[in-house]
């Protein structure tokens, strides 16, 4: 697919034409600004284009969900963000939201309803699984990952927070790879260290960085790809791999990137 | 002699009942210090959770071996207490083994089953003692376990062992008395486990045997009543509170934080949105978040009394595992300590101390990643995370005492609508990069 044909409609554009998309792709701050994570956004948009899903983004109208503010204790700021986002979403009569960020996912899904924002919210791992199940994406065809070993790191806000354990694994199993589990996985998964607004400050004094502890566990599996489904986890694990001087042998990718690679997008 | 025993028994039972009732009132008062939160909805889910997690010990089985040993002690506690009912009736009526004639051979079968449980409890407690003190499982030796908590745990295990030995000793002497045809000792049939103890008492003359048997009987019943009272002062309250605590546990997805409705109205006013009760004067504005135990929900305080300090939360905590000061168990223990202090000092909450700062430090709660590993790990559905997050709310909104990096993050969200310092107008640049 040539990049020039890629369409990234905004809600405002569609609204002006009197159209409304099936889903809103909530990009999130990391997906919009973080250099590394922007490639996940791009990969996901390519997949959406390929399968021809009717979608749109908010573009410049998107704003932080308020998750880190709430976790750090600033309820005022969280609710300010939430309520202005809800106003924007209501303006476009949004019904269904897909996001690649588990923190946005959790907040939109679980915390916006109390403030009047009710949507069907799904994480991109579940969305990708649905595309695979429906046969719209056939990642194993290209054999891009034949013989590779992948381990999956559970994001706390997907896993324990919302019980999404199977969808990301189903996506990975659809690639032609060997999926190996870390010692602490699923309900026992070890945090990457970034949740609860830790992403935005240095760790408290201690013996070790949490992301290093987790990366060591991932490396112990012998996997050459660490798969993640969260922007913060991705950053923390990539930093961990760097700290262990393994960046040439071991790569950290998001699920959407792996699917896009398998589909040669 | 019989009457004397009966009178004594009534006195002992009355005293234990009085002390227990006082302690129950104390704990109730402690839990009621907390703020209201509705946990009476979704009843069928709540019953299910209690049956599975408390009664069925579902979460214990994440670690199969300790779970099995714990199951012995738990089953022993539940079932042997049926025998205590007989003890109490016997004590009051001046009878001995009052159920025996009614149950016939089933009585002997039942006693053998109780003896099996007593041996299982005894074995499990010995292994637990070894695990705590010799094998040194790390979670039993964290800083918050120094002194009293460790002594408390060992006292409980030793007491349980002695109580079980008393049952077996009592049954052994009882069997000997039956064999000698002493009056008032109905036949129970052979009791398997206590028979091994018979040689110890073989040569004791009947008169002294009766004294021994009575001593074991009294020791066991006083021990059990004393233990029941002791439990209310110890970390062992989970044997009762596990049931209500799992019933009233949070049923929402773990990622969902409780909304602060007091903030919602103010934010609506600020944004010019129609607020509920906008015309009504604001109700008495309490604190935002929690500084002390009365700012927490009653469920958090019930959590504090329910905790048995097993430390599974702390063992799973990513911050604790990497050497940070945070220990979810210490958060819960500190909450209980503070509730007890509030109830026992004559100035109550106003004794110049607060949960935050005097019992829990900023450093501890700042280390939390809100990963919910502690919540997931707890076998009785205690939620240390909600206490941590309430304390953070107080620090952020009342003290403005959040770490500087967080204050910068707050400012970024306010001015740039993203937690990082990027221009909001650059938010959609990725699309141009993609189209290139």
C-alpha cells in the first residue's frame, strides 16, 4: 500500500460532510507525541486502512484523558479533562472507541461513565483479535516471523485492571511464532514500573529499577521479541533492553506493529 | 464438686463472652470511623464472592502447598468448633459427652474425624512455625514484621498446637477411664490418634486420671475461649472478618477509581455545565482525599482489621521487590494501628498525629505504580491501593505536596492537554509524517 493513499479522517471533517464513522480511534498522548510510539499509531492506522474500517480520529481536538492526573491524586484536573473530552465526544455522537493505550482504555471505559460519558470502548488488542477472527487480517500468511520467539508482557491496566489477558495472546498466536510466557504473567504479571503516573517522575529510592527487573525476566525466556500492548510498557521495556545492552538481539514491539509487519504494511 | 465445676464454667464462659462483646464493640466502632460507601448492592455476586474466596479459599490456592496446610487449619477451626458446642453444654449441664448416647456409633466416628483434624492442624502449625522461623520465607521478615507481628504469629501457632495436644490428651485419658469402667465416661469406641498417647498415662491410677482428663478438658475450653478473645487483639481476626470482608469487597474492574462527587459539582460549575444541586449551598466541605483514618471508607478500615499479615501483597509489589520503601501490608498495618490509637487515646483523632506522615510516609505512597498486584494477591480481598490513592489525593489537592515532576505533569496537562510539554497544535503531526 502506498502511503499516499492512506486516509486519516478526522471527526470534524466527517462531521462537516454529514458522516459519522463506525469507530473513533483514540490515539492518546503517547501515540500522538512520543517518537517511538508514533510508529504504533501509524501501524494501527495502516491496518485500519487495509481492512477498510470506517474510522476517524479527533486530531487536534483530542486531549489527555486525565489518567495520570487522577492516579497522582489530582482529581480536579482529571475531572476537568474528562468533562471537556466528554463534551467533544458528545458533540460527535461517538458510540464506539478503539485505543492502543490501556490507560486511556481503562479511563474511557470505566471512569467516564460516572461523569456522563458512555461508550463502547475496546482496546486495540481486542480489536485486532476480532479482525483476525473475522479473517480480515491473516498475519501468518507472510511468514514474517517464522522461527521467532516472542514473549508478551501484560500491561497492568489491561490485565489485572480489566481482565484482558487472552486477546493480545491470540493476536500473537496468529503470527507464525512461538509464544513463550514469562515466569510472572497474566494475573501474576509484574508491572513495567510506569503505571500510577510513575511514567512522569523518577522512581523512589530503591535497589533496582522495576523495568530492569521486568526486562531481565523477559530476557530469561530467550525470546528475541518482547511484545507489548501499552505505550508506557513499551518505553519501559525498551529502556530496560537498552540498559542490559541487548538492543541488537532483542526488539520491543507493539502488537499493532507486529501485525503491520506481518501484513507487510 | 460437680456444682463447683458448673459454677466455675458459667463464670469463665460469662467472662469470655463479656470480653468478646467489648472487643466486638471496639472493632465496630473502629470500622465506623470510616466514611460511607455503598457495598450492599449486587447481592448475589457478593454471596458468590464470599463463598468462593472466604469459604472456598479460592485465592489461597495460588500457592498450592501453603493453601493445603492452611485448609487443614481452617477446616479444623470450623469443624472442631462443633465439638466446642458439646463442651459448652457439658460445662453448663455438668454432663460429660452429652451427645454420645444420642449419636451411638456415629459419635465415635465423629470423634475420630475430629482427632484426624486435630492432628492435621497440629502438623500444619508445626510446618508453619518451621517456615516462619527456620526456612525464613522472605515475606515474613520484612521491616514491618519486627517485634510484635512476628511474636503474634508465633504465639498463635504455638497456642493452636497446644490446644490440639489438649484434645488428644483429653481423649487418651478419657479412653483409659472408659476401659477402667469409671462412672460418667460413656464409651466412644477406639479413638485412633489419641490411642498413641495412652501409654503415657497407662500407669496413672483412676483418681489421678480423672484429674488429668478434667485438666485437659478445662485447658482446652479455657484455651479456646481465651484464644477467641486474644484473636480480637491480634492479626488473626481474619478467621471471622474474612467473611464480611469478601462479601463487601469491590466488585468493579480493579482499574476503576472511585469518583469524587464533591469535585464533580465544582468542576461542572467551573466549566459552566449544569451541576446537580447547583443552587443548594455546598454541603460541609470535608477534606479532599485522606489525611487520617476517618477520611477513608469504612471498607478500608475493615480491610485493616481483616489483614492477617501474610504479606502476599508485599511479595507481589513491584516497588517492594525492587527495594523501595513501599509495602502494601505495611500500609494496611499502619491503618489498623492508627484506628486503634484513635480509639484508645483520650483525644481521639485530635492527638496531634495523622495516618499520613506519622504512620505512612510520602515516600511510600509515591512509589506505588497502581498495578493492582497487591489487590490481586490478597486471599481475603483487601484493597491497599485505594488507601494509597486516597492519600495521594490529599497530598495533591490539600497539601500541593506532590513530587515536583508530578506538579510539572499537572501543569502540562492544564496548558498543553498532554502530560508532556508538547504544543497541542503538534498533536496531529504524526498524520502528516505518515502521509509523506
